C-alpha cells in the first residue's frame, strides 16, 4: 500500500490551494473541480478537511464523476489513463485536474464539458 493513501486530504488541500492561487485561480474554482470529480458538495468537502479523512477514505466515499475517464495525460511522470491501481488513479485524476486549473485551462475543458 502506498503511503499517500493514508495522507489526510486536509494535508493535500492547502498545497492545491497554494498551487492554483499562485497562478491566479481561486479556491472556489479549486473546490468546483474537486467537487466535479468526487460528487462532494462544499459542506462534504469541508467535513473531510475538518475530520482529516485519509485520501483512501476520501475516495471510498466519493461518487466519482462518470466523465473522470476522460481525464488523460501525464502527471508525476505517469499517464493517468494507464494507472492500474484504482485508488492511485483517482488521486492522480485529482492531481491532473488541479494541474490543469493552475495552468489556466478553461473551466469548461477541465470539467470535460460538463
């Protein structure tokens, strides 16, 4: 099992906030992207942060967007569509969406036309 699975979402989230804000994007946009992927609303997202839910449990409770499989490309040197471990793939989907947001990609494209 990867160490990343036991990381609290609350430890990863501030890193995402810093990354997107440095590039002129907002926390609201970040939340929208994460909520699109996971099916969580603002309250659920806040609760996972407050409760320090591990990434494993965070994704176990998520209702993954049916269009998540449209997320493709390379993140951390790996093609997300080729990652065999389902949990690692979900974590990398989230990383990829945050990366696209930070790079200034249009929200409509990040959310795969949703």
